[in-house]
C-alpha cells in the first residue's frame, strides 16, 4: 500500500525545517513514537492530530489533488 500523501507531506515539511520527531512531538503534545508512526504511515492521525501537526510544521494549504498526487494504486 502506498503511503498516505498527507503523511508524506508532514514528513517532508518536518525534514525541510530540520525538525526531529521529538521536537515535533513536543510541539503537539504527543509521544515521539506516535509522531513517527503518523509520519511513516504506520498510524492514521485523527483530524485534530493532523491539524496540530500541520500547524506545528507551518503547512497552510492542503496537498494538491492531481494525477501526480493520486492515492489510487495501479
């Protein structure tokens, strides 16, 4: 199964800002392991968790919904 594009966006934003999982976890009040699980696709974030992660990482727009970002598997 392909990774969730939203989770991939979170992981990319975290890497771009040079933040560790521990730093992001502290910002949103969750465990480091939970943030790792969300960013790697092992866990699905709740809407509140996703929004908290997006705010902590400065993500202000939704991922694009075009063919390059399709969630359908082939």
